[in-house]
C-alpha cells in the first residue's frame, strides 16, 4: 500500500483526467495551476523508487515500442496532435526541462524527418499552414521503454 498516495487522496488530490471529466460534466469551472501541481504530486506518489527524472539534453534509445504523444504546430493559433507509438531502435533528445521532477517532457526525434513521416498523418503534413511537430513522453514510459545513452549538454 502506498501511504503517500493514500494521504494525498484523503487531502482531495485528483488526477488530471478526473479533473478534466469534472470540467466536462460541469462539476468544475476550471483547472488551476495549483490543481495541475497537485495532480503531478499524486502521479509522482505512484512512481517506483529510483526512477530517473529526465534532464535537458538527455539522449535516449527506444528499447521497445513506446506510447508517446505528438503535437502538430500550425501557422495559426491552433495545436493538434494525438497519441502514437515511437518505434524501437530510434533515438530522442530531451528538450528544455522546466521542473526538477517532471511527469512528462518535450523531446525531439534525432531522426526527425523520418519520424515526422511515420508519426504525423500525411493529411496534416500536406496542409499549407502545417509548421512541424513535437513529441511528449511521460517519465515512467521514458524509464521503462528507453535507455539513457548520453547527454549533449556535458
């Protein structure tokens, strides 16, 4: 039994998905920055001991297909995206990390053009106002499906 997780639940901490459902159902008017911080603390309470938090410049090799998210960028005030699978044997580099213990981070595929073709739907890539993509990976997936192979900030 995870006492920290249980304690945070007793204090009323909720997952982001729970808060989002409340928002959709009309039981909540907003999700504040503080709510997001509490959600991240709740998520971290479930992390295994010894988890490694990613740092800017870390380079990882995908050792087994990994569930990640991609975001599409446009030359207008819109961002799209979806969940996808990052393929084994490809590499990513962690972008700038703003938190000491992030629950997820932005990253770039080192083989960016090949991964863009594989991960981003052709219908998006062919739009005149498409302006690239970025990737997001959560810390647990990074620890389970990737192997740290270096850091280019050293």
